[in-house]
């Protein structure tokens, strides 16, 4: 049994990132996945408050790669260029930033497909496969920022808005 947190497109909104850390820590997720567009290393410093290890992919707005990579390495997080293929709790997971990047893999090989980039909520179940994007966390409008929780046993996903 494993519950993971999913966050996308934080775009250096440090206030929101602090809230995200609190929400994930309260939820008791065992791992957190960032689907890209962190943008600045300061965000990684805030996300270091997570009680769960952080994994992720780089997005198209992650231009400051050297400072981002240095901060990611400092805290022992795992980030790669998409696709990031993971095997957790007997589930095969593919993480990309832009959903077009799923073309780099055979989607049918995966139980869980996670993406960001669109800034829009996506939750599609197709033959025991879940395609999920909780939305984005860059927004300044309270109630329109969203993170996701996914139960890897059941592939049930929920969104927490803040």
C-alpha cells in the first residue's frame, strides 16, 4: 500500500509551495512527484520541508538547470528529463511534463501516467490505467491551486484545492 502526492507547475510560487509541503505532510504520503516547471532553485529549498522523498521531471520553464540541479542534489531528490519511468508498489508509473512526451514511451506499459504543463485537471481511467494531472499551483487565486493524492493500490486519485 502506498499513497503518493502529485504536484505540477509550481512556477516559483514560494507561498503556495509552503502550503503544498504542509498539505502533503498532513496527508501522510510516502512519496511526492513533481511533474515539472519548478523554475527556480528557491522552490526546491521550500519543498525540502517535505517528510516524503521528492521525485520529478524537468519542464519547459526549468531553464535555470545548474542552480536547480545543485539544489536537487543538495537535498537528495531525484529529477530527470522526461520520461521518468518508476516502479513503485507493483505499479509501473510514467512521469512527463508535457503530455505530448508520452509519445516517447509505449503508454500501454504503464498503470499510472502523470503529467503537468497544461495547468488543467485531468483524470481519465482507461482499462485499469489512470492518466492524471492535478492541475497547477502557480495561480494566485485561492481555491484554484490543486495537488493530487494517488493510492497506488486502487489507482484512486483525489485532488486537494487550496
